C-alpha cells in the first residue's frame, strides 16, 4: 500500500477538516457515561451479564445510523489483534481501559469515526463524540441527541438526586467529560502554561498532556477538561470550559505575537531546524518527533512555511505512534526499529508535499 | 496489570497476604477479590489502594489490616443489588451497581463533596423516559423562580400568566401522570 493510501485510511475523516480556531484547537470532545439500571457494573459483573449487554447492542444497533452518524459498526475487542486495538487507541476511538478487558467489550463506531460508543468499559456505555476545532456546543448538542436515541431502548441508571449513576464517584451526575485538545507551543515555550495551570485547576478544570506519559505534554498538545460532574448542568460545565479555552486561545495568540516581535529570527531558525530534522533524519524518537512537528506546525501558522497543510501535526502525531508504525510495517517492531521507521515515514510524508 | 486469578479484568485490589508467616503479594480484580474472600474484614492483609484516601471514613477500622482480626464490623452495609459491602466500595473506590447509591446513600455526601467541589445534588440532564415527571418538577421550579422575580418587579400581568401555568402544571404532576405521585 502506498503511504498516501495508508494515510487516507488511517486518519479519521473528521480529522482532515479544519474546524473553528483550528490554528490552536485541534478537536473538541464530549464523553457521556451511562449504565443500565438492572445490571451490575462491568467492574463487578459476571461474564454472562456483560455478554447480555454486548448482544443487546449487536442486535439493536449494528449497521444502524443516526443523523450524520452512519452505519455503526460493532467492533468487538475480543476479535481484534493487539496491534489493531492499539491503533484504535492511538486514534482515540477507544480507551486503553477497553483494550485491557477485551472480553465482552466492544465499540460501536460510526462510519465517519466521529462517534464511538464503548460497551462494557468502566461503565456499560461510554458515548464519545468528536468535532474538529473548537465546537464544544455542537458536540454537546449532538452527544445529547445520541444519548436520547440510546435511551429509547435502554433503561438508564438514574437517580433524582445523584443524576446518572456511574461506577466511579468521579463521574456521577452528568456523567459528562467535555474536553478540548489544544496546540499551545508559545505558552509552553514561555513557561506560561505551567504558571496558568494551578488557576485553571482552581476552576474545576484539568490540564494535561495527551500524547506520551507523565507530565510532559508531547508536541505541546494539551487537553483541557472538566473535573466536576455533579451539581452543575451540562451547559454550564461546557460554558465554563468554553470561556477558559477562549482565554487560552487569546493568550496563545498574544504569546505567539510577542515571540515573533521579540525574537522573530530565532523563532524562524527553530522552525526550519526542526523542519530539517524531520526531512532528513534517519532515526527519530517519538519525543523529538513531537517537538519538531510542533515547531513545524507553529511555522505553518506563523507563515514561515506555506506548502504543508496544517493538519500535518495531528496526522503525524497519530501516524508515528507505535501501533500505527507497526501496522504500516506489517510486523512487530522493537523500539529502536520503530525510531528508524518513524524517521522514514515522516520523510516520505513530507516528500508527498514537495512533489506537488 | 491483569488480575492474576482470572486474567480478564484489571487488578484493582493489591494486598499482601500472610500465611504461616510467609508473605505473598496478591493482585486481583474486584470480582475475584470478592470471590476469594479477600475483601471481607477478617483476613490478614494490608491494602494500598490509591483511591482510599478519598474515602475518609472511620480509618481506625479496616485499613490497618493486621488489627482487623479483632475488628468485627457491626451492621455491615451490603448492597442488595450486587452484594458489595460499604467496606469493599471504600477499598476499590467504585460502585458495583445502581442500587449501591441508595444503599450507601447516607455515607456518600462527604465523598461527593470532596470530588465535586462541595456539590452533592445533580443539576443537569434528566432522561426522557427514566426521568418520569422529574421534567415537570424541574419546569415547576423554573416557573416559581420566574414568578418570584415578576412579583418583585411588580409585573403583575405577566405574573398572573405564570401562575396559571403553574396551576396547570401542578394538575399534570398530580393527576395527569397515571397516579405516579
Ligand atoms: Zn479476576
Ligand atoms: Zn450494588
């Protein structure tokens, strides 16, 4: 398979679109946790009861469509190779948790890959919906409609006082986690994001890196999400998150301008050095690749580079993850083999742009 | 880490078991822990659950595993739906089923307050079918707030309209819903 073909199949259709404020916000996501009223939660459930739920979803929803979300496919975890599961995690279509307990668990994935409904995760149902760019309101509206669609057939565990009942006390109430994925290179470079994080936490929101492990935000990509799910309406939670994200966007734009103003040449140098590394290296670790891709994307946003699409960051951050590299190579790779493959995949990808 | 007994679920219960003076580490899922009786309070074990800090209940009782032999819990709260006891819930930090919420209700407010910035009551979406006439009750509360506001503003004409709406809604809540209330 050619690289172009591989990319076309690997990258979710919605990820190729540019949403509002896409210079900074890569995607918006709403996740709703729901449970059946009369079934024990998966953490403590017997296999039979979990299987009943899985069968219910297969019978009722396989191949069905709802609004823009066509032909839901039931992807059963048990039937996947481990590399296939890994790829789905790297695309953020399923959670690592779902792959760790594959038995009787599945995901209903819409054709456009915007919606993934995980079955028998920590909760019986986890509805997840993505939009490109900054579109939290739309994501909430559509997720809520999907929720209503499921509720036509599912007796939800709900309590007047506690709201939607979930396995973990941290999700009870709305069962909603709203999050936004942001590229914040200037705020990261100037250490401002570290200084802002405690204040954001105070408001009941969490800031964390989403690629890589630990506190490092690989590729300067951060996820901002709500912590509190009880005692506030979905709309209020989204509004609070919205206003903080708006401020972060403004701050990031200001920081970019200030950097350009104060040290334009240095910034340009940094961008082109990173571009050079991506274009020419033969071995590259994921951390270095992420740093260089972030610089490249910043260079595109600032107008230093104009022949490469903005989506390159999102695309290559995903494609250079271990699962994807192995899928493309069609074999399992050791970490050092991956570094070689990663470098060659990035080189090839950038060459596609030069040909045009 | 997978559960070392069933290898199907994640190991969420980690404990050290002492048998004849010999220590063994046990990593099992909540389901197996229950099956194997690790979670009843007359076993010799020490727990190191990350989440346990959240459940700031009577610390002198179950966490100090070594002393737990002498500790006999009186009136152990146990969920009729899934069999989970309050102590087990505190150990794994997760509920076992919807009924757990009712069973442990009186002990949950401090936990929710900690996790949700002082909040203990849901204020969001109500499911269409499951919600029953909660929708109407919510609407009623909204009308009442509006009414109060209109009276304060001396907008009596508007207030009268709202009052009519409250009356018909009240009718619906008490009679229209097939005698649910
Ligand atoms: Zn087990
Ligand atoms: Zn229960």
